[in-house]
C-alpha cells in the first residue's frame, strides 16, 4: 500500500521549495496548483462553470481565464471566493486522485500531495500524514511583498484569506521550519526522507 502524504503551508512560506526538494529526492508530487490550472483550461468544464458564475469579464480575449482579474475579485470578497472554491475544489480533487492512482500503478510507495489549502478545503481525509512548511508571520509578510511586488495592505489581505500558519502547524504531523537558510531547510527535508525510507 502506498503512503499518501499531504504537504501544505501558507502563502510565501516556501512550500514549493520543499516540494521541489522532495521531488528531487525521487518522490512523485501531485501538485494542487497544477491541477487547479488544468481543470479551468479553455474549453474545460471548470472554465464553463466559472463563466456562468462570474461572467465573461474574467476571461481573456483568447478564451483563457484571466487569473489576476479573478484573483482580485476573490481576495476581497469571501462569498465570491466560496463560489469559486465550490466550482474548482471538486474538480481539483478528482484530478489529483487520478494522478495518485497513476503513480500507484507505476509502483510508487510514497506519494506527496502538494495542497496549499489542505486545511481550508478540509482535505485531511485524502492523506495519512501532514507536513506543514512554516515561517514566522513577519518573514511570511516580507517574502510575500517581495515575491509578488505587493503593498503591505495587499499582502496582509492575501495572508488573511488563508488559515494562519500557527494554526496549521498545530495540526501538522511534521513541521518544516523554513525561516532559516536553504541548507537548514534541506537538512530537515533529508531527515524527513529518512522516515519515509524506514517505513517502506
């Protein structure tokens, strides 16, 4: 039986860095962000449902979703965010489970599900163990402002749209502290990989 591990964190906490390290260590990673892009591609069921709920103005001239425009709407309106989540989340879950099955069929013993909103979307039942990549709030805010070229107000609004990181770490089975150097994060990931190896 394959072990399914959930990897999550907060916006700008460095989850993608840890995800890449696990991938480099040879573990298949099923990424919810990739799934979310796939299920709303031009002509998809997801795109059609978004068009019905939000109108054509959230689409580009070529028929692809205008992500920044949709993002600005949902980050400021909790009700619209719920509407979008109700469309996208079931499709993402379906896509990820299909990918998971594909990796199991290929003989994978440990599969990482990279899900930024694991707790917010109540997907804990999809995984057997949860890893949270964490940083302190100030580091998170600074990194987010730098990475996305956001003002402090906008960055705080994006952070507020997710469950606070301290709450996620409380619910985690394993916490990777990513506030230090890349080398320190890598050490923690290597220690984690040892626990995977000892199980398989």
